[in-house]
C-alpha cells in the first residue's frame, strides 16, 4: 500500500520538463510538502550508469531493442530502490519522465510493439502508474531547436520526434483523467508553471 502521490512530468525534447519539474518541487517544498524529486532514466547509481550509455552520442548504433531493454532496466531499479519506498513513507514523488516516455519514444517513435512494451511495464514497475501526468507539449521543430541536439536521443530525426509527439498526444486522448496536456510552444515559463501547479494541487488536495 502507498500513501504518497506519484506525479510524472512528460513531453518531447525541448518542452521544458526539467525546468518545470525543478520549479514545481521548489514550490511544493516551500508549501511544506514532503517531496522526492527524481528523473528517468536515472535516480539511482545503476540507473544513472544506464543513462550515460543511453544518451551518449558514442552509441548511435544502438538498436531499438537494446534501447528499450536499457530504459526498462533503469526503470525497474528506480521503482524498487526509490519510488516505491518514498510513496510508502508518504512522500509526493515527482519524476521527470516515466513509462509514457517509453511508449512515445520506443513505441510510437521507433515502432516497437506496444503490446510487448506493456508486458515489460508490468514486470519493470509492478503495475505502478502515476496519479497525475503533466504532458508538456511543444512543436517538434521548436523543441529540437531549444534542445540543441546535445545527446543521442535529441539527435534523432525530426520525423522521429514528430512521431513521438503524436504518440504522447494519443496517450493523453486515451487517458484524459490522468494526463493533463499543457502547451509550452508559445506560453511563458511563468504561465506554464501556474498551470502545472493548478493541476498538481488539484490531485494533492
């Protein structure tokens, strides 16, 4: 049983996930809430090592299947080592990316079988799902320009990233109660953060 809330921040490259998750956590802590802030892939020693492999531009020849397995391995570790224990202790866990990213990137983007990805999710997460997912949506070309192709994932083609964005929006359409879509293409950081806080406080209260 868990007593804490699990909130994930998702979105295509350049949507502002890292910035907004940090701002959100700082705000919630000022409000006196117990917050565990983490990220995917990463968040543990093992998962951070996997992150370096996944994002390194030295590994551009990585196969789609290898990429999928590595993301799932990193997730299995952070769920067991960080997320589940924090939720049991009553923390609100804010995670920069989670399983929706795998569906969008490796599923819709790379074309991997969605049924296989779902089966792997059950094994890696123990069926853990977020109470709320904030999907920061951005035009693919705008997002890539913001990101600057710093890592292996950002360096993938524009057509790939357009598929990823479409995948995210399909997920949001399928689960509108869990996934809150907020555009970051033209709105200011302040305005976007206000919308994120409203959605999160609605769940926490």
